[in-house]
């Protein structure tokens, strides 16, 4: 089989990317295309690139109905910068493609002029041939001349295919923060739902060390939980960091606790019970709550979190506790109102959370109390205590 390999940061994925994929398939030079979003960026500082799971699931959504096209998570690994030569080698090693498959590395004509400076180009051409897109308006003669030079130098053959002209660049889109015309509808929706590219990311305010830790955990979580839950956790992380900055709490602690708050939720129930029993003695917490204490233990044992304040915020994110720390409150609220949450009218809680954490928390507890009451249920005792404490200590 002839397989096109199309890698990139896709930050964001736009119509130009789609036209590359469709053009390659339409040219019949390849039978299918494997799209590989980069994991660890190798040419840019890590903070300049959107966290990889956001980009991965954005591309996945965009390709959902695209025929002869699949997404591959081979680069979703921490600590290994995404070098093409390595990725091509790993595709064969991991049997994602077979030895019989012929690989074509898809690229724009501009890549021809920088290919020699890539990481081990001689290794790349051993694994794959270049398949170069010709857009209307580019100097085709110049591109073909450069291709001849590369063919001679690297003893390879370069193929070309024509694509429709789609004049769009991710860097320009990010700057403009306007996407509708230039990205597939589903990508525009994804960007909106997850609040991407709309402001300087709050994560710019966590320390370098913490940013690295968050990236590392994102890669681990990517392989441990569903996309939906990971995206939720990342949204909570970004929002909790924003609240931390606003309310003078510690962005590092809030970001870490928020990212990991649901880390145990998709573990087998038996295992959650076993984990939870290490800090909750004498009874098994209810099903909805179980993942909070289990998560605190799992974050410590599996993710190496030592900071008790962070572990507490994970433990109390479902029901609260009588006296909540700032970190507890922030993680609790960010979990309830992150941008992808749409199960209720959260307008008021979101509004209060901009200026007054306690007011937001009281509003949130009261909303939960009311919805429980409608079902003939009572809120958890710890939530009651937390609400009573907040009301009793309210100064305004
Ligand atoms: Fe949770
Ligand atoms: Fe959650």
C-alpha cells in the first residue's frame, strides 16, 4: 500500500491542511494518509505550542468523516522531540505500517528548500519518499529544480501533486483569533468549546518546572483516560490557573491539582476502592465520590505528587470539606464551570467566580442542594458543613 505520512503541529488544524490531505488522496499517488500531530515540539519552545492533547483531539475531530485518512498517536510521548526520521522508523517498528508499505512524506514545496537542514535527512529518505504539494501561485520551476538537487544528493525520487490554493497559516490564525472562515466547522466548534487561542494562556504563569511537569502528565493521562475526560481535565487546569492568578493563589499548585483531579476516575472500581482505603478508613465512599480520595492516592503513588495541599484539593473536589483552602475552592469551582461544561445554567456561578470565590462556591453548593432536593436526596454532610462554614464566615 502507498501511504502518505502527514505530520505537523496543527496548531490549529485548518483548511490548508485539509486540502493537502484531500489533494494527496485525489492525486491517487497514495492510497491513504496517516496524520501525525507532533507531541513534543522540537523547533519551538514548548510553551509556544498548544498542549498536545488539545491539538491531537482537534485533528481527530476534523478527520472524523474524512475517507482514507487516519490519525496516529505515535508522537504522543513525553521526552522525545518529534523528529521525522525517528517517527518514520517507529511507524515500522511498532507495526503501524508494514515493511511492504511504501511511505510518502507529504510536504509543501517550501519544505524542499529547508529539507537539507532537517534532522538526519538521509535517514528520512531511506524510510520514505517526499510527496510535495504544488499550490497555485508558487514557482513550480524553482521547486522542481530544488527537487532535482535533492534527488541527486540523497539518491531519492520526489513526487509532486497539485492542490487547491488555500491561503492560510496557523500562526496568522492564532494571532487573529478569528477562525470561522479558515478552519473546518468542527474545528471552530472545538476551539470555542475548549476556549483555545482566545487569550494569553494562563499556563504561561506557572513556573518552567511546573509547565514541564504538566506536559509530562498530559502525555501519561493521554494513554490512561478517554479523550473527553482528558480534555475536561485540561480545561479545569487552565481555568484553575486563571483563578489562581486572579485570586492570588499559587498557580503551580492549582494547575497540578486541577489537571490530576480526575486521574483515578476511569480506573477499575475495585482498584479505586483499594486506593481510597489507604486514606478513608472504615467505609467505602459512594460511587460518585470514590474517585476523589482514590485520585489523591493515585496522584501521589503514580504521578509522584508530594504536596499535601495539591493532594487535598484532589481529595475534596467532589464534596468539599468544612474549611476549604484557596486551592480546594479553585479546583472545586474550575471543575464545575470549565468552558466545556454545559449541563446546567452556570452563568451565575461563572460570574461570581470572576470576583468572589466564596460567593461562587455558595451559589454552586446551593444549586447542587436544590437539584438534589428535587430528586428527594440530600447533599453530603461534608458539603453541608462547608456551606454552613462559608455562610457563617461571610463578611459581606
Ligand atoms: Fe471528579
Ligand atoms: Fe472533573
